[in-house]
C-alpha cells in the first residue's frame, strides 16, 4: 500500500522563479530577467531602453513604465529588484529618477510582483564580495554567476540590471510556487 | 438658403473641461476635481486619502496610485494638475514624495490625461495674487474662485488640491472637447 502510494503520488512540479532586475534611469534604463531553476540561474532577457530626450519627463516616464509593463506581462516575474537612489550633487536628477522609480515600482506592484530595493553598495558586494570593486570588475564576474545567452553587445545599463537581479537571488529566499 | 442652413446647423455641444488637482503626500494626499463650464467653476469632488503607515512605501504608493486611478476613471478629467516638489531639508522625504508623484503622473498619462505641474509659489500667486500669503489666507479665498458644495469638513490637503486645480484653470487654455 505504501509502495503503491509512493508510485501514484505525482512529483511536485515547480515553476522556476523569475526576477526582473532594473537599473533606473530616464535617459537609459537597464532591464533584465533572470530565471532561477534548481540547476542554474539564467538571463532570459536583457535590454537597455532609451527614452526620447525631446519629450517631457512625464512622457519619458510613461514610455519607460509602459515598456516595463509589457516585459512584466511577457516574462511574468514574481519579483522585481530595483536599485535604490543615493543622493548625489544633482538633486534635480535625483528627483527625476525617484519619479521614474515610483512609476516602475507602482507598475510592478499593480501586477502582483514583489518589490526589493538595493543600494549600489549592496549590489556591488553581492556580485563581487567587495564594496570597492569598479564597474569593469563587476561586469567580468557576472558570467560566473549567471548563464548569459549569446548577444552581440550588452550595454553597462543591462549589466547593472543583471547585477541587481543577482543581488536579489543572493539575498532573498525566493519561493518556487507550484503550477 | 443661408437661413435654412443656419437653422439646420446643430449648435456645437461642449463637454465641460474637468481638472483633477493633486497635493501629493504619502501620509495624506489631497485630491479634487473641478468642472469648468461656461458659467462657473465648481468643485465636484474632493477628498484626503490617507495611507497606512504600517505598510512599506511601495505599498502605500500603490494604494494611493490605485485610488487616483479609480477617481480618474469615475470623473474622467482631461487634465491633471499636481504640485511640484521643492527641496526641503529632509531629502529622504523629498525622494519618497517624488516616487509617489511619478506613480501618479504615470497613472494619469496612461489614462490620456494631460499633466501640468506647479510650484507652491505659483499656486499661491494664482489663488491669492500674492506670493507671501499664508495657508489661512489662501483657504479663505478659495470659495470666491470656485463653487464649493456643502461638506461638513475639508482638510487642508483638500484645499491644497483645489488650489492646484484652480492654478491650472487660471494659467492654461483648457479646450472644451465636444461629445
């Protein structure tokens, strides 16, 4: 009877967790989707979205938010990881990036995606194990952490988005919801 | 023939322009809808939305954004007027308000609403004609500028939202789209 049960019991089916990572910028926005399975972590999508400089900030935010919305609907991530803003000298830029972040976090939350936010330092440490690594060092380590499909060229913004998603993989316990 | 034409020509039907005014705050958000008709300007809705302090900023922004979305869908404004952020000493608060603003502007733009933004000074001048008026003076002048339906109590945030919409009425040429 026990044996019978054992064989009729279906193995649990796990859906792979997907993380969308975002490096927010209203000129160039890096976005990447990583799929975490039991065997490997793989970048299944990455891009750098470029907004039209001739448009108003509100228009550019709307364009970028709607593009992110399409990516969320297509790849159905359960988690969104986004870089936190740290204050730099240009307060106007910081506020504009904050507005963009707000629109993206809102779009994610409305789609039922859980939001995680990381500082640039947290991302650096998660990827390189070292808080003072430069961008080159960070980028060189990424292919050791996730499987990257062949792509002729990736912009820095894309790597930053991948690094943000990797940080989420490293720091959070991501559940595998079943089908 | 000319006379005949004159009589068969239908008079143009004008839809009244509606402006949604927003005083953005993630603790308390003031919102008001003003209807501009040929004869008068009338507040047809105003409220102060209060978010749950126990929730994360992302959750609060999502709650407020979705409430604004419902108000836009119900009252169908063609224009959204929102207060601009000016930098105060608390940079963390300024960034959080910027995120909220971004979510609201995004929600408005996605619904085809045109966005206008005003500084606190511009709003003060539009309502009182004087840049150094205090809040009490501003509130006392509002009933002279728009018809206010009876309501037991209005919070300051609501008056600020009404003042923001009044600024838009005063400064922009609002078209009357026909039916």
